[in-house]
């Protein structure tokens, strides 16, 4: 009986003791989750830090910013815990969260490489009661200075609906830069010159932007520091022709069957004039979607000048101009409006269409109101568009030279007769093709600028 009681007492003592020792000597290190918005640091940046220890709980967290021989503590916090003699005393936190401002200027650190060091220990008795340790080091770059811009091109004369070119130098790498025109951004790139610090950006004013439009070069580095730099420019105003297009039943019967609008087809059939109702949708909703689609394509560009000299114009009569404001009527009643963002050229039916200049094909497919469409990238976001083609003779990825036949004129899409709709695009803006057909305009506004910078005469 005494032996049994002794055994029971030993079990009652040893089991809790073994459990306590196993718990207090656990060997799992804490977990660290550190997040920075960028690996570039400047005043205003904050480190988001989550720490946890599901075992014995947190003992200490220490966050330091180290640069060469300089070390600055950003955060140090100790957590009260149990002792060897009273291991269950106090409520030991298992997790914590911090948002730590990284104020590099206040700490006297200079721009350059640095190391963000996070160290967390727990309440384990391992290591002579020093606990398990978790560490995380993040290599960062302190960058508090905005990028510097030097404008190299001098004259920038541009008109409503026209194009321009700015050439500038950047004094650091890893910088997003370009030209801001109102609320539109036109990206700049190196690649036009051997010097990689020289960048160029084609920009444009759309048909609504005239004198008074704000223009500047902008640059943003990896840390989010931004710079704006104005440049000399003169904006010429101009007007656009207005035209009235009379929509006939013959035109509707010829064009509308080519458009398939899914479930909406049955809705048109319930109306008094199904073809007219369908035209109203095609000329508004589908037109907007198709325009957005073709304007997104020149984003597939290369930072190279693929073209040379003036852009060629297909021989034939001009049937509609750039920027023409169109009013559509049916039986004498206005039914809609649109803006014609290209030039229509008509010759004999099925006339071969040549590439206006050298480049690479980035679109070759049917696009709604444009019909069979080809878009050629000429580099730096400059592109030419050919629409209403009866057939297409090139594929996406093809490299074409100036004059290479890419298809034939036609009347696919929303076209009343056989013709070529030709557009020029700068990034995502339609621009006046007349400029790009004019060798004097190209010389004065593009090639002379490039030559002056190359010769150091800017």
C-alpha cells in the first residue's frame, strides 16, 4: 500500500514536471512576416511587421536599420513572461503587429544601400533561457532625392490633333518617365540613342486638346520620388470639318447583317425598324468598344525607330478627313454623331494597300466597325492602322518594309463603299496622318531633333 501511494505521488509530481519542462524547452522559433511597399526607402515609408510564437510566447522584438557602421533602432519591445520558479505567471502574448515608420532622414542615414534587420525571440528556456530566435534581413536602398531631368530637344510645335517628340536625359536608372499631356501619360524610353541615359517620348494632343493644354516631362524613381520638368512648346489651334451622313435602308440592309450582337438580335426583331435599331447600337456601343480595342494595340511596341522618312499615302481621292465631325440622319432626323479619326482614301476596288512605313505587324484581324484591320508598330508607340480591307496578307509578328503589300481595299465593317481607312496612332491617341505624310513636318519635328541631340547641338 505504501509503495502504491509513493508511486501515485511520484506520478503526480513527475508528470506535470515533465510537461512543464517539455513546454518550456520547446524548440520552435517565432514566425516573422515583414512587408515593405518597396525595397526603396524614403521618409513616409512604413514597415508592416507581424510576429507570432504559438509555443511559449513572445519575449523580445528588435528592428534595426544598418548602413555601413551606422545602426539605428526603429523598434525594441520586451514582453513580460513567466520565470523559472513561476513558469505560469503573467499572460504571455502569442502575437503582435506593428506599423513602423522608416524615417531615414531623422536617423541621419544617407542615400544608398542599407540592411533592415528584424530579430524576435520567444520565452523558451533553451539556450540558458535566451529562447529561440528568428531573424530576417531585408536588403534595401535609401532613396530620398527625386530624379533629375534635362530637356535636350528645344522646339516643340504641336497642334490640336497632332504629334510631338521630346528628347531628355535622366541621371539615374530604374525610372519611369514620359510626357504628361493633360490627364494622358505618354511613356518615354531609351533606345533611340547609343547613350542609355537619353530618353525619347512621342506624345500627342487629341482632337479636343488645343492651346492651354498642360505639357511636361515627368519622372518617378523606384522609391516613388517624382519630378516634373516643363519644356518650351507652342500649341496651334485648328478646326475640323463637319459632315452629314444620310443613312439609307439600302445601306442598313447591306451592312447590318454582317454584325452579330448575340442575344440582342431578338430584341431588335421586336422593334418597328430592326436594322435601324441595330445600327444605333453598332454606331455607339460597338464603335466605342472597337476604338478602345485598336487604341490598346500600340502598347505592344519596341523602343526602336523602325521607320525612316515620310509615311507613304495610298494613291486615290480623299473621301473623309481626320477629325471630321459626323452627324447621322435617317429620313431627315438626326440619329447619332461620331468623330472620324483617320483619312478615307478611295481608288479602284480591291486596290493593293502598302505599308506606310517599315515596322512590325501587331494586329491582323477583323474588328467590328473597322472590318479587316492591320496595325503596324513603328517603334516608340507610333503605329499605323489600315481598316475596311477586303483581305489581309500579313500576320501578327511579321516584319514589313515600306510599301510591302499588306492587303487590298474593301468595304468590310461599317463601310458604304470600297476604300481604305488610314489612321496614325501615338500610343493610345489618334493623330493627324497629314503630318506623317509630310516630309518637311517630319524633318522639322522629328529627324532634326534627333540629329541635333546626336551632334550635341541641342
